[in-house]
């Protein structure tokens, strides 16, 4: 992973490189599945990086959103029979790796901020805030188009974990999905050292929506 070049600390560099290796393995797994079942996919254009740190931050904040919903979706898919036991066995370790990735990421962000001179920290916070707002705006756009409007197709494709609950059954509401995601997020984070920071933003937003949304939605 190119972001490892940012780190002079050998242990952190090794951790980021491991994360990059695992993400590449996840991508190869999905490519194998889509090829096996002849699912057409659009190959994205070659990625051109303009800032390694921004790219790592953008990917990390995006994973905080996507992983949170993946936690609930895989549990629901397993119980409903939408995924076979064989698929669950394949994806379960992948999802737990994603839990570890976002746990590492939020702790890395705090570490990175602390390593900066004090006068650079406000700009770093502002940059993180802007990238988070972009993720929230993208997910909010998807949420608004969950009713099936055609103009939401591209957005839903970009945010599969937020929209995929519709494929698991007509009785699964967004309220129920949020509740399950909150419970699964807690379960998956429990095994790790309590001294480590946990991702808080997405669970906080989800908890607020869970309390505000009627159970029928």
C-alpha cells in the first residue's frame, strides 16, 4: 500500500502494508465471485493519486461507513438464508478484517494528528472534517434514493452496503437494519484492547437515526 510510504515508524508501516495486502485480497475475492457467477461489472479507470495521505484518509473514512453496514448485512443475510453457509464462511473473516482496519484507521488518525506540530493540527482536523462531510453527503444522497428512483442508481452502486438491505427482503426496514448494525458493530469491536479508540461517528449517527425513525421505515 502506497500510504505506507508516509510512515517512518517500521511497525506502523508494516501494519499499513498488511492492510493493503488484505484489501487487495478482498478485491481479488470479489473479482473471482463476479467472474464465477458471470456478474457484469464496470472496470474503473486506472487510479491516479494526487495525495497519498488524502487518499488514505478518504479510503479510511469511507470504510468506517461501509464496514458498519456490512456488519449488520452479513448477519442478516446469514440468518435469512440469503447467503449460503459456504459464502458466510468465506466472507466472515473478510468482514472481521474490515473491523480491524477501521479500528486501526481511527487510531492512526489520532496518532498522525499528534505527530504534527501544534500549528498544523487545526488544518489536519479541518481536512478530516471535510472528507467526512463528503462521505456523509454521499450516503445521504443514497438514503434519499432508496425508494427506487432511477437517478439514484449510480449513488446506490457506489454505496452498496447502505442500499443492499432492499435485496434481503421486503420486510427489512432501515430502522431494523440500523439496530442490527449497531449490535453487530458492538460485537465485532468487543474483542480488541479497550485502550484503543473505536470508530464513533457512524455509530453515533446511526444511533440517532434509530431513535428518530419509525420502526416501519
